[in-house]
C-alpha cells in the first residue's frame, strides 16, 4: 500500500513500502503525475527511468519506506533562486550515502547513479533526520 502525501499543485509526494512491486507502482504514479502536469514525453520517460533506478537502489539496500517527491519549477519571476527544472527526490531510511561507481560490461548493477549523473542537469545526495535523499534536476524544454 502506498502512502500519498500530496499530489496537489506544483508538488507530488508518496511513500512506498520496500516490496518488489514498489518500483512498478512508483513508475506508474510518477508517469500519471507528470502527464497530468502536461510535461514533454521525453522528460516524462527520462524521469521514470531515473526514478526507477533510484527506487530500485533503495529497495535493494533498505527495508523502507521509500519516499518519492516531484516538484515543478516556479513560473518565471517567482521565488528567485529556486530550481529551474523538474526536481525529483528519492529518500530512504538508510543513512549511508550512495557512491557512484563504474560498472563493468558484465556487471548486473552499478549503473543507476551513472545514469543520473549523465542525464540530469544537476544531482546530489543529502542526509536527513532519518536517512538520506538522492535528488536530481532535469531541464524542461521551452
């Protein structure tokens, strides 16, 4: 069972249990929200791919819950200094920050953060009160 924290306005937020279906459900919720916001199909597809990778990482290393948060940028002229693209955050209760590594051609994993680093305008990690967050920002066309 997912926990919908907020899906109104310029922010959408959920928590997912650390169960095998969490990745699929996260992809569905993110897809539905981004399409509802009218975002470009390419941005939606990339966002779903990166969220899928990060939720999979969380699912692999922690017992949950896994949080996903999407934030649309403020319209031009509002809130100076805020993000300029689509902000996406994936959180879990494990305090250890992930490390980007180079996956070999035969490795089954190790490419999630590489995909984020190569695709996102900016990305990073931060520790929270209980756990950590991996975030990325995607440029929006227009």
